[in-house]
C-alpha cells in the first residue's frame, strides 16, 4: 500500500518563504499542536526540544511552535541557535519525545524551514509526516488538545551548547591533538557560529573563524559550504593547513586544502571510507550516497572492494538506506556526511574532525590526504518551467534515453525534478568533457522547448 502524498513536508521537512504559508506563525502553531498530539503517547511527561539557526524569522516561528506544543500538553526545552545534529543528539540524550529544528539549511535568510526528529534522533518517515498533516486538517482538531490543567511548560536548556561541544570532541581519537594546525573555519553566520570554533580550539587548533557574526539576515550570504570561494582565498592568505565550511545549520561540510582547492562530499566520503576500511571500522561493505555522486567515486570504491549504494537526493533517504544496508557511512556530494557511529543525521563538524584526525595521523598536506580519486567531468543544468512538469513529455523521455545510450559505460545522465522549486535538474558526466556537455545541454534544450510549447498550448486553449 502506497503512502499518500505529502502536501507540506518535502525532502527535508517543511520549507518556504518566511512569513508566508507554510512558513507563517499560524501554520507553525498548528504544526506544533498536531505533532504534539501525534507524539503525546503514554502517561509520562512529554517533552520536545526546539533548536534554530540564526535567521530573523526564527524569532517568529520558535514561539509559535512552542505555543502549539504547550497546547498539546508537551513541555518545551528551548536550546536557541544550535546545529541540526545537536538538536538530534539532545533529543535522544534528554529522552525527549520529539526534536524540532527551525532552519532552511543552506538557503538564504528569506527562507526558513521546520525539521522534525523522533525520540531516536532520526528524521520522521514519510508515513509519519502524512499522519501529522492529517491531524492538522482533522475537523475535530481542537478536541485532541490538552485540558487547561494539562498544558505544557517552556524552559531554556542553558547547558545545551556545552553538551554538544563535549559530544563532538568525544568523536576525535583519544590521545590526539590538533596542536600545530591552523584552520580557517567558516560557520556561514549560522547555527554553529559559537560551538564549532570552541570545539576546534579546545582540541588544540589555531582557529581563524569567519562567518561568526550573524545579524539575522546574513546567513549563508557569500559564505559557508555553498559559497566556499572566500574560504579558499583565506586559507592561502593565512597559510592555513585546512579550510572548513559549514552551512547554515551545520549538517553540511565542504573543505579547502592548503592550496585553496575545494574538496566536496564525494572526496570526503572516499577519504573516510578508506580510513575506516583500513581500521576495520567500516560496516556494511560499502558506502551510501545519492544519485548525484560522481561516477569516479563509485569506481574508486569498487577498486577497494566496496559497494556504492545510491539513493534519491536527500540526507534522510541516505540515512534510511544506511539502516537498511547496515552501512555506517553515507553522504551527499553537496557535503551532508552521516557517520552513524557518532550521529543520527548529517554533522559537518564531526565529519571534519574525522578528516582532521587523518591529517594528524598521516602528517601530509591536505592536498595529498584529501585527493582520493579523479572525478569524471560533470555538468549540472537547471531548467525552470511553469505549469506541469515537462518530464513526462515523450520527446523529453526520448532525449534522455538517447543521451544515456550514446554515453553507455563511459558516463551517465540523471534528470530529476527539484523537490523545492519548479526546476528540472539535468546532470551528465562522462570521461570525455565535450561528450558530457553535449549530453547535458542537449537534454536541457529539449526540456526548454517542450516546456515552452506546453505554455503556448495552455494559452491558446484559454483564448
């Protein structure tokens, strides 16, 4: 039996423009009430942990969600600006029924989002999200809310940052130190702006912090994991050993080596996989990644006798496949790194500590340590459309099939709809760069033409 389609929840919670549905206070209030009802099971005192990043709109959504949960009879523990993985960790360690992270991750400040974690610190399944949406729409919604004497209470967890700092440090190998390493750390003016520099400094590093002055509007602006250019420049200017870029909620990681070369998630996965395989720590006989990961990674892992399990885009789907396959390492090319021995969701800082441990162990420059394989040339073209998706158009389907057949074993094409925007993402990779570009641009042009034709037909039918 298939799960009904979700209306509010996307690939990573609910996301949208701040102060506009569904990212408005009214929807947040009702979501808190519905999620509170959903998790209000048993006779114990029910609790929810709420964290956020540094967006201005967090001041609107946090109290709205708090009011909703209190109305559903749940006690609320507020932790303020904290990384997404910290909220997941605290949900488990505090034995809370539910965790909430208010963040739109790598998006600009105008957007915001709400992610929900179960008591195990894992993101909710599609089926659970559908049930919560159904509660929000139920005609008898109010009858399930708490009686006046059963309302929840709100409090602030003052030691939340310290708890996460110690948990992150504990993932670094005992007996090792970062002393002697100079690290440029870009926190994207986001959720990790306080805790991440402290972790690296307490482990012995000389830290050059940037992106640590949030004003509510500058999160991810020309900084962080999605804009690592300035980080790369600073690494060279300050003669640093490594640059670390996190995104707005610190679940994503991109590196810059001492030469300013950007190191993406695929290289990080290859690096950690090789290290863990040597140490006998890698589980499941492989690594989980998404359909976007480079074919070069797959070939590299195959050469090590490891499988690459691909899944759809989204770290929640990576986590699900990891549990199914027994793997303890997974991630995305974009920088989400899930190390399930340490965390239940992507944790950019913890992943960075694994890389730093290898730098300390090998004693070699980051440009050597992090260069695990040569990626195949890859091109991504985004095609915006209006109206219905053109992906089901027969001509588009034929163009995709023909391009894949031309590339054969020398490469691949991937065409998918964005989960958050009216975009078709066309990706092609191949051993030959010209062949790769021709495949990507050829498919994109067919999609543009068919999308335009669809709009024309609709306009003519309306006349």
